[in-house]
C-alpha cells in the first residue's frame, strides 16, 4: 500500500469531518505476556488504516484546514540505545519523510501540545468509550482549553464517534485493498492445498497448524490473521477449538480454519477433508449438503441483495437436506419456522472481512439488514456440527463437524471468490490429497 492510499483515506475522512474539527486516534498498546516478554505488537487497525505506521506508542491527530499542517503524528523519538535493544524507530523525521506526516512531535509531549490543537476547534472526533484512559485524557485536554475561556479561547463543544465514520469507510474496499486481500487469500489458499497434500493419519492437529504457518511464512507473510483452528473428528464440533493437540485418526474428517494476514489485511478460509484422503458415504453426504448450502449462499452475494440473504439461502438448503437425511423431521416450512437447523448449525453464515478478521461495519442500517454493495468483502461459511453422543442421531453421523468458508468480494456482476484457489468439491479434494 503506498503513501497516496493513506493520504486519500485521510482526505476522505477530513472531508467528512469538515472545518473546525479535530480527530485523535492512538494506536494499540504493547501487552505484556509474562515478565519481560510482550505479545507480538500489531497496530490498531483504524490507526494503521489512516497512517500505515506500525510502531507502538503513537497518536495520529488530524486538524483539517490547519495552516501549519493537517496531519500530525506523535511518535517515539529516535534513540540509539533503545533501538539497539528493541529495534528500529522512524523517529520524528521518519514520520514526516517516510509516512507523509505534515508535522511530528515526541509522544512524550502529547499532553503539552494537544490542548493547543483543540483551541478554536468545535468538534472532536475520537473513539469515545473504547479506552477509559483515552476518555480521561481527552477530557483533561478539553478542560485545559476551557480554563482559558476568560482569555478569549474557545474549546470544543461537540464530541463525535470517530469509529462510526471510519468503520463505514473501511467497509468499502478500494482497488488497492482488494489487491492486498486477494493476495492474502491466495497465500492462505495455497497453504490449505499444501495441508491437503501432506495430511495423513497419525499426524497431530498442531502439525497441520504448523504446516499452515510455515507455508504462509515461506511465501511472503509473517503473520496469521487469527490462531488456526485444526479439529479432527469430534473436535471439529467445537467452533473455536484452538488446542490443536490431538492425533488425526484414520477415518475421521479434519476441519482447518486458518488464514494469514498480509499487509494488515486478513484472509479467513475453512476447509474440511478426510484425514486418509477418502470421504466415507456418511461424511460425503453431510459434506455435499454443506457445500450446496455454501454455493447457494455465495450466489446471493450480489449488489442489491441484503446482508441476510446468503444466510437465509444457506439455512434453507441445510434444512431441506437435514430433513432428507432424516436428521430432522417434519415439513420444510415447519422446520424453517422452528429454526430446527440450529441444533446442528448454530452460527451465522458470515461476517465482514478486512483489516480485522471479524471486520468493522454495521450489519443493519435503520433497523434493516444492510444492502450489499460493490467493494464489500464478506465470508461465506456454513457448517454442520454433529457431536459424538448427539441424542436421537444415528451413530454414522456422529463425531462429524464440517465448515466450508470462503472470502467473497461483492462486485457489480458475479460474486468474486478471493479464496477460490483451494478446492472444495469432493472429487477435487480427493484428487488433491492423492497427489
Ligand atoms: N476464523 C474465525 C471465523 O471464521 O469467523
Ligand atoms: Mn470467518
Ligand atoms: Mn474462519
């Protein structure tokens, strides 16, 4: 992503904010894992979306119309000793030269400088209520400005939720974003193919997880978008199973939900395949039902349809199929009305996808499901989960968990499946595994 893209986003946001306003946006914090060890740092998505700046301890301030520069970055100063221990810092000069800030100040001076930037600004945009420390600091800065009222200084009179504006922007992916997301999905798809080729009975779930990260890392990205879920047999029925500790058994299916992050953009793909390379009859019957549901749902990812259309399509196909297989009883109309499928399919069919795996953006507008529009990216991920011991369910269906998940871009024409490079048909999977 080049500087122009970040500048375009800041311009767009400042256009919405209008004159007489200011936006304040800190990045994420470093989190301690245990004594002297931190979790790997990942910048806050909103912050990175506007700055492309990935160091911790930074705050972006936008001041539309400010003569001395509209884009101010507070960040760490260069410090040879600290850099020797903890790594490179862009410093104030780098913030301007490499990241396009109009002005940069030391993060340590934030409390001294910020009140001055709020003078004569009526509206403050920041993510109220998301970080108590930020709430307190903003309120302190505002009181300092108000305290100067008798000197004729005017302070802000209105606070607006910055995230509300930003998240709507982030929902519509630009051409540059689609390129990056397509690349992330491709890397993940190739890694899923590699898992299909390498899987065999006796391997452990964590070994498939390790192969997935290895393949992504050997092909161009250091990070995953979320911890991989690798569940063999009955473990696939635990929706967010991340222990990944069990051996993979001959005759079981394995569910792999894994996606890399590339340039701070997520991919999110699930495939379910037989550990030994061949689907049993029962596995195939359930698998093909989930696949039919997924294809029906993907077909609804079209501009003008609403958010819930893919889910409804999936639920209808699943319910029909469960009735046919004898896993549900009664008529289609009654089963749909009673939401009987929820016993075996308890989550929704997808979510927005972008910089965050469960990306930002409202699903309803004015109480109605949102209309799909070109540039939106979502996952389509129906499943069926029939745990061991499920009451009143024939043995042959038990211990099977299946989910099939793809990343889909809404276009003016047909749905664009970004993760299409990994097979999902029964024959295609068996062929890939036979290699
Ligand atoms: N990987 C998490 C999800 O599919 O939503
Ligand atoms: Mn997902
Ligand atoms: Mn997933």
